[in-house]
C-alpha cells in the first residue's frame, strides 16, 4: 500500500540522504515518509522491517526495475528511493540496487547541463557508494564500475586525480587485471598523464604493460558477447599506446625489437619497413651488438642503403642521418633549418611535407603535423597533397577524439572527407587517391540513428571539436 504524509513522525529513516544538505535537496520531491521500528541498523534488511513495510519494500524493489527497463528514470527514482530507504541492505545478499541507484542518478545527470544539479546528483552517488562500502565488501568489479561512472558521467565535475585514483584502485584490487570497460578510459588518462609529464616514465611504463597484458589475456580468453567488447578495446587502446613511442625513453629495447622485428619479418623486402624497424630499434637504445639490430642493419645495408639518393653534407644530411637513427626531433630541427635558409619553393614544399609526415607517423603529434602541412601550402598552392595529408590526420583521429567507435569517433570522418574533396578538386594528380579515401571513410560516418538521437539534422552545420575545431556539414553513412 502507498504510505502518505499523514503520520506524526517520532522516528523516521534518514538513511543515506541525511548526510549533506545538497543531497537532501535532491530528494525534496519525495513526499513519503517511513516510520520504522528500528532505525539503529544502518544496513536494514527486509527481515528487519514490520510486515507491512516489508511488503511495501519488496514491491518497490521489483517495480523500480520495471521503470528502469523502460528508461523512465524519474519514475524509477521515486520507487527506488522507497525501496532503498526502507531496506538499504535488501535481503542481506542482493546488492544490485546500489548500482541501480547510481545508474538512475547518472542517467538523470546526462539529461541536464546544469552543473549545480549534476553536483547534487554526484553527492548522492558518493553517499550511495559510501553506504555500499558500509554494508558490503566492495569488490574489484564494483570499484571499476565506480571509476567508469566517474569518468564518463561526471568527468566534468569530478577532479581528474580522483578519477585516476579510483581506476588504479580498481586495477590493484583485481591484481593488475583490467576489466574490458576500464581499458579505454584508463588508457586515455595514461596517455594524457605521460605526455603532459604528470607521472614518471617508470610509472607510465608499469601501467602500459598492464594494459598490454590485459588486452592480450582478454582477447585470448573472452567468450561470447564479451569478445565484441574486447574488439572495441582493440580499436582504441593499442593506438594510444603506440602513440607513446613519441615520448623519448618511454619504451625500452625489448618493446621495440619485439614489435618491429615482427613487422620486418612480414615485409622483409620493403625498404620502408626495414628502415622504420632499424630506426625504431635504435630509438629503443638497443646496444649495437643486439642480434636483431645487427640482422636488420645488415639487410638494410644490402637492400636499402645503396638505393638511397646521396645527400651532400649540411642540414639535409644531418636531418636524414638523425631520422634514420630514430632521433626524430633532431631530424625535424635540421629540416626546419634547411627550409629557413632555402629560397627554392619546390624544396621547401617537399621538406615541409616531410616534417608533417614525421609528426604524423613517428611522433603522433597531429596538431603540429597539420601546422606543417598548412605551411607547405605556402610553397605550392596548386598541390592537393597538404589537404590529403590533413584529411588523413582527421580520419585517424577517431581514437584521439573518442572511444574508437561510435559517434564521437565517427564524426571526424566529416572533416576528413571535406579535406579529401578539397584535395581532389584542387589537384587532379591526387584525385584517384582522394576518391578512394572518400569511398572508404564514407562508410564510417555516423548513422542516421546516431544523428537523430543527438537531436541533430542531416545537412546542418556542425563543429567537430577535439584538436580539430573545424566546421563541417552533418552527413550519415546510411
């Protein structure tokens, strides 16, 4: 039965929500008050309730889930609070209602842009988590879900340091193993912290190795639908970890020899692959007598060095020598030196584009790569190569600007295709490649459903943010 506000209250449940004024404001809409026989048990179970309240609570535990299935979050909240206030401990074993409460408040948070309201919801979630820790032993999976929720639903108001600590606590609680839904957000946070020098290289390597191991184990041992989730992980996390090769001394000799020797074995006659493998292994500071380095050096000398066009002493020679040994920043500095002293626009265009490609392929610095492709335009306004290159940068930014799949990652295809079209229209010599890229990436544009669900409209103007910040037109793959 429904219990109305008509009783004089001598003892009433304050439970979780009495802890802060902000949380109390969130539940002001709750008009029902429950008079309980025993309020001394903070983790009351159904068996602690008088029969009439026990029946009311049991019904509420069932009914709020029905509302959740229909995604009627406000309705679910009112019933959930009744169940939670009466018996926060449920039957003493079931604990899913704690997570359900967090889900409800998270969904309500997504529906508002008001930070003060998000904060009130978050305060409530904090207290739900605190109550759970009081009543049950929190395990690694629940801690991981807590971190996930903090990152995706409350990242704008929870300090990044607290998010990081919650993730690392969940991983430590699971003996270094990562659940699939942890890997992508944690990898993004790790990348940012390493590249911004907010953690030491040693600590960064520790977490990177755990990510690699988790992906390897998860992919190998997954079953059923979980394998699809690991596929999503594989579309994002490895790319972010590869990008850390741009950080000097982050990865060691073993990392580079294992990765690039395998690539060399797949294409043992390609000088591009051989030269890249040689440079990257040197970048790992492998000793000169390293067997793998010696093998690749010998093959490189036999197959590739003789084919290289001789370069006279000077900035270009120094640049190519540095690049060939994996000293990319030094190589860029020498190429810049050459460009600044040259008066030949053909050469300035050529080496500005080469700098753009180094920033893209070797240092994974997309903004600087775009900057140098734009610089190259000054020296050859008729070439479509710079726009083609920038389009590739944008197309490769899915893992950088989103989780690797879905709308946030797919919307970069709009600006990428814009650039491919610009390159094709400007320069017939790149038209064939541009058309191929347009056809390829048109398949990966967001779906009509994704656009509609965000109250967007095909043909409307849209600004793609992230590092790109360009205005485009909304299109769909279907």
